[in-house]
């Protein structure tokens, strides 16, 4: 997958094609090297009014290296036509698919002249400041979603038509997109489920990785990073969007994130969290393993995490380095930039934090300015710089800060050899995760769903934003995950699709948690489907009492409807009237539980999780269904077992550690170690190969590279492994007898025999073109 359309695009494309790869292309749809459009070089007219713009005329740029007209774009039709023309190069080069990445419209944006024109055209009324009322905020967000849905639909149709003209009949169009949960959390609006309304949309990449999943959330009153749990929710949300459709889903498994200031140990732990989380979503079968190979195998990262370190100490060392290297101009610019930023941070830092774009912020506050705090308010500082009359001077300030942020220390290292080996072991295993008919939960309560709607993205800004930490969502999700529930996400936009609620990876959802705190239903028909589903013998648990967005202009209070809140219509459809009291209600063959407590308030309450758990237990009891709680989630996928142990286990739960019966190979271990009856302890992640499921004939169980051309006879096993240059391969193989000779083409190999499992660990140097291994016994 080649990224970006620039002057080197065709050369990069052809080098990979000549190496034998099937070629796709990815490029940003909301931002990219599109300054020629903005500046007027494309059609002779400047388009700065199409840049996404926050209050006060601040145009939003991508990344920390700003000032180069790489804006997040408001997708006018002129912009769409520009992109359609530019992207024809993808088809001309011979690609078979385009990935239009991250159609993103910031909640903060909505003040450009271009957006104001779109508002007038869409609503037939003058533009309103989105911060003036919940209704204006809601309508602004709805328009933002529609604009990028229109953009993606237009571009996909244009590209498929052009490909057909070129004789490419099977050209595919995909959208790599963050999860609905993360976009709402980061205050971004995107098409999400509206992609399914686009005929030419062929699938998505669920862009969940450590950078999104480490965003702090609140559970039992504690705000901190919970990468595994948040990652699980995000991957599950991506799966819920396309469940039971013909659209493909790849889940992202990127080992590195956009923030370059974590150490390798941190990346490794959090990557294992995300891979485990994705595999515990049973629908995950395809993966994007490595969007940026160069930044994994060719880049250096700090030898310790920098985020919590005092910024001043790092700055002092950085300035000494600049002086040592004779970079006196940059030294002067940096000193001045830092002084200006420190003054801004001390006097307006809290205000500036409202302007942050992306990345997970530090979970807590500190009296000392830490390096991680620099990002917190940098966009607010850039907003001030954009107003300077001397923009050349402002650019020197931006460039100096960006240079410090991206390279604050010399204490750096390349990827540890063991981690390079582990990555390749897991990547090879990820090609083998589709086991229809042979997927089984060993530990984990199933049948519980949590409802989501795209409107989670609609309520994320002033004047009455939903909980900053997404607690209306996590306040319901975390209590179940921490008790070992394999929670399914339910996209409300899909509930009218035949069988959608009955298709929980083949099991069916029996209890659904729903709140209209933080989101709203876009159609009355959703309530018809939900009421019918309850009457057929299922349970709906309705939390909360709404929020400030209950009064927005929507179907429940328009065209003759007079409901004060959307949920009043739902409870009336269920036969409970508009404002039923808290309690349990029989509805047909099913049940409704009314729990008026605010999910966000429950998240911030040290015992609020108990109330959520009690409601779900009651639902299963009313349905006469078994209920289990555990501190462990464990899923079998054919010969693989994926497991996670929970920390922060609640006292009211019957949770416990679990021992998995059997003999396993640990794929998160570069030596592919053997584990007998492993115990899944709190805060651990596991990807195991069950030797009881291994074929009895000679077999490559796992290897740190792509295994090809595997064959055996009565006395030998032969296979080829293609791996990264300058990395070491570990391969564990099953053999009928101890090996007598192991040979590797163009190199040496070592071998260790394990008599108990009748397996051998073979180690050798990887090479990209492949190395043939022959084992004789």
C-alpha cells in the first residue's frame, strides 16, 4: 500500500510492483499535500475558505509541524473535483484499490465561509454559531457528517468510472477510519455508518492502535489509560458497523503510533494489548499489520518514555546539543519559541488545551510542566501565532517547537532484536485467524450488547458538550468488560437490518444496554425495531434521563410529534408510557429495565460500576439465562487461544484468575516458549498455539516470517520463510523424532529439541527473498 500522491508517487509505486506486490494506494481525504488547491495553483482561485476553521478564524492544520497550508479541509464540491482529478494517477499507475483515509471534520471547526455557504444550501437558513445552542451544535455536526459522506461517495464513483474506462473492472474503494468511539472521544465528526449508504464503498480498515486506545477514560472514579479495554471497545465498534454485510473489514495492528516519544518497551506492551483486543472480537479475521514499515525497522525511539519527564530538563539538554552541533540559528529560535510558549502556557494554558488536536493526553495534571504537557496546549499557541503580522517570524517559532518535540533526546535506540522477532511471529499468525465453525469462548460471558449511534459525534462541543472522557459510553462498557463480559457493540443505524440484533457472531444479543445521554436516535423506526426485538424475548436496559440535546430539532419533537425526549417515544412504543418509574417491566416475552442513573455519573462514582452490573445480571435472571463473571476473557480460534486477564477487578464480582488446560506455544515470546496449563493473571495478554490442535505430521507451528512452500516426507520437513532483513527468525516445528540435521539456504541455523512436546526451535537470520529450511530426522 503506497501512501500519498506526490512527485515520487509513480517511482515508489513501480518499485514495489516490480518486487511482486499487489498494489493498493492510501491517501488522506481530509488532509494531505493539497496546498496547490488551497493556494489557487490548481484552478486559479484561492480556496482558503475551504480550510476547516475554528472560532476566531483559526484554520486547523495537521500535525505539529504547521504553517505549510496542509489544512484539514471542508469538502466543498470544488475540493471534491480537485481530488477526483488528482487521484486519477492512482488508476493510471495500475493500482487495483484506493483507500481514502480518515474523512475527519473537527467539532471545533465550522466557522469558515465555505462551511457557512454549505449550511445555507443544506438547511435553507442562515448559518448559526454552533456554540450558540445545543440545537446549533447538533445541526452543525449533522452537516459535517453529510459533507464527508458526499465527498467519499463522489470520489469513489468518479474513480470507479475512470477505472472502468481504463479496463479495470474490479477496482475497489475502501475507507481507513478510526472507530466511532475514538472519533467521538477526540471530538471529530466522520461518516462512520453512513459509509454503508455508499454503493461504491467496499470496506474499511478499523484504525485502532495504541495511539487511540491509550486515550484515558474513567472507571470507578479513576481516570487513566486502559489500552486493552478501550481497544477492545473500538475494534468491536468497527466490527459492529459492517457486521453481516459484504463489506470487508481489516483491523489495524500497528506497532508504532504517531507520537514518537514512547520507548520500545511501552510500544511493545501496548501493541500486545491492541492485538489481543482485536482478536477477542471474534469477527476480526483480516489485519493491516504495518502501515509504516520504515518507522518500525529503520527509526529510533527514546530509551525511556518522555511524556512524564520534566520538559525543562529535556529542553536544557536539547539546547546544549544544538550549541555543540553549531546550530546557532535554531538555538536562538528555540530559546525564543520556548520562552513565548512558556508564557502562553502559564497564562492561557487551560484555554489552549481546548484547542488540542488528536493524540492521547496525559491522564492527570501536574504542577511541573512535563514533556507530554507540551502537546496539550500547542494548538492554542499556534492559534495565537496565526494572528501575528510577521508570518515568516511565526513560522520560525513553529518550526523550532516542532524540531524540539520530534527529537528532544539523543538517548535513542533501534528496535530490540527480540521485539522484531516477536512482531513477525504474530504477523504470520494473523494470516491464519479465520476459523468459521471452530471459534469458542473458553472464558467470557456473551449475549450482552451496548448500543452506539453516529450521533455520539454530534454532542462533543460547546455549549453543552457530553462528558469529556466519553463516560456516557465507558460508564456502561467498563463494568462489563472488567467482569469478563465479551461485550458486543450494536450500531443503532443497523437495527432495522434483518437479523442484525440476532447476529452476535452467531450467538445473538439477549440483553442490550442503551442510553440517550451523549447520543440520540436519528429515526423513529429504530424504536419500532427495538420494541419488536424486546417482545420476542429479549431484555433492554435503558440508562439515564437524557441531556441538554433532548430539545434539538429532531423527529421526536417535529411534524406533529410532541415528545420532550427521544426515550419517551421509545418507552411509549414499549407500552410503558412516556416517563415510567425505575424498575423492571415485562414487555411481551421480554423485559425492560429502567435505570435512570446517569452513565457518566456512574463512571465517576467509585461504586457506580456495581449498579451497571446489577442491572445486567437482573436482565439475564429475568430471561432465565445463565450468567458468569470472571477476571479473564479467553477465545479459541481453531488452534489459537487468545486471552486477557483483567486488573481493577471489582469486589462484587465472582472474578478469578484462570488456568488454561493444555500445552501451548506462546506467540508473544521471541523464543516461542512452551507453557503447560498457563495461568491468566490480572493485566496479562496472551496469544497461544494449542499443541493439542497441531497436525500429527511434521508441521511449522509458528515462525517469525511469512511461511511458504511447506512440504514433508518420511524423513524431512522443508519450508521457506520470508522475513525482514537484519532480523532473526524463530520457528517452532513439530517433528516425529529428534532432528539429526538442520540446514538453511545461504546461512546457518541452530536447533533446540523439546522432547516433551516433540517440537524443535530453529533459529536463523531472516532475509526478505526467503530462506529455505530443511530439517531431517
